[in-house]
C-alpha cells in the first residue's frame, strides 16, 4: 500500500478532530470495498503442516459460557497455559513461547483462539504483533455464536503499517459502509510486525469503538438496530491464509518460501460491562 504523504499533518491535527458516527482518525485514502467477514470456514484448515514443538490437543467448537462481570487479564509473559481460553481451530499451531502467545500460519494450517465466556457489552484489548507477508491475515474480532454479527480488526500481511476495521450484520456488509484503514498514532513504532501495540474493540448498547494504543480511530454509533452488530458476543483471534479472497487482490498472494508467519499476543484483557 502506498503511504500517504499527509500522514504527519493528520497526526498533528488529531486532537482537533472530533470523531463522529462511523468515522476514522486519521483516515487513509484507500478504503476496501469488498472485504468480507472472517469466516470460520476460511480459518479452518488441515493440520498436515504444523509448527514444530507446538502443543497438540482437540479443537474446541462450543457456544460460549455465560458472561461474567468485571475484568480478566491473560499475561503470556507469566502464564504457561491458555487458562479458560480455548483453541477453536488447529491447536497444533498455537503455543506460548518467549513471553507471548504465538499463533502460526503454515502451508496447510491457520489457527483461531477464543475467549470462553460470552461478551455482551464491554471492551476487549490485546497487545499484538501482526503476522507478516502477503496473504497472511491476523484477526482480532468479536463474532456472534448464533447470529453472525462481527466487529473486527485485521492486519493484512502485505501492509505492515496499517490496520483494517470493519463490521458485519449476520455475516453481511451494511450497504454504503466500508472497511477503514488506520496507521499507528506513533510513527516511530508504526511497523506493526516489529512492534507491539495495544488494540481495543469496545461494544456497548449505543456504539462500537476501535482503538490503537488507547487512541480512538473509529466509531460506529447505533442509529438503527438493524445495522448495528449487537450480537457479536464472543472474542476470537488468530491468523489465516486469505490468498483465495478476490484472487489475492485484498491480502496479496502468499509465498511459502518466506517464513515464519506468526501472530504474537503479549497479553489480553477482557472488561465486561454489567
């Protein structure tokens, strides 16, 4: 993706800009029109080619447990197990190593991890480094167990400096709305493959907010319940091969000669609003 020369101006004016319904700050000139939802079918791949020494166990596909009140934190620099997180797709490509939760994409296998409890209202935040290179897409999303509403942050491996934010209503895009792209609030650490950043998605009855390093980069206000993703009630994250989406136009075509393709998560915090 071509970087915008006015980026510094946007950043310097950030504090003077008011975020309104479904806007982006700062805004990148490129907007993706045809990006689709993160399909579990796309993220489900065989485990024929897996990360060496990764833990092996059964995949978990179950409805989330009832929501709880308060805040839960998962610190992978100190814990050695997933706790009550579960691997939804391909546990062989998920491991805790060197102070982070590592989620790998190999030639025939991506992976998805999920938070075990329902997420009705609240804020999900994580320190993440995205997986690099064409075709690899890292995802941090809210996703409905039954009604397939979705709120997402995605990182396209072909662009190390930009995140994509999007939402869907029962698996469908809202007519007239598009994905939005945001850069790091701090240009000095703008390469998302080299630096951890704190990403957040906040869902309430009235709005959805997307954050990078506690800076609000997008807001969706609930002006019409029919176009608001209120049923995005689980937290999921992982990495997948998106080369097949639009023949690689969106994410780029993957080249397996360049490895590794790993998404890193240092910590995860879930705040339930009750």
